[in-house]
C-alpha cells in the first residue's frame, strides 16, 4: 500500500469521526499556492482547520509531532487566505490516526483528536 493510500485512509477515517461528532465538513484537501489543509470543518461557531497524520505506531514519536513549524505556517497562511478579513472564530486541530493491517486492509487502531493543537 502506498503512502498516499494510507494518508487518504486516515483522512477518510478522520472525516467519519468528525461527522459522527456533529462537525460539518466544508472542504477536503483545500489547496492554494500558500499551502494545503487536509480538512476544513465547522464546529458550532468555529471554522476548524485540521491536519491529519496517519501512522502505524508512535514508536518514535506521536503522529502530531510530525506537524512541524513549516507545516504550521503553511496551514495558518492557508487559513488566513480562506477566512479573509472576516472575524470568524478559528481553531487549528490535529487528528492522529493509528492503523493496523487486517489481512491486506487497513483498520483504525486508534484515533486521537487534539483540539487547539497550535
């Protein structure tokens, strides 16, 4: 299985989780020149910009630790472009998806939603 397929799996599972928790998915893989955001969702009054990190385990580091300074700046710049000069309440979250294989299929081992991650 390719890295992209694993990443797509994680994003799909994150969207299911968000929808199950009453988030409205506004955009997936929102891209502009300044950067990309995996998921943009609405949670009550918040517009939430969500980075999804999918890993097999956290043996070396938690998945959220792979969201480095450069990535955070790209997400923030993309968010600023998205919301423009409005006074919308925004939040930046990270969703960690840990997976395992069941035969040749991926299965979620655990999912961790970190609100206000940065």
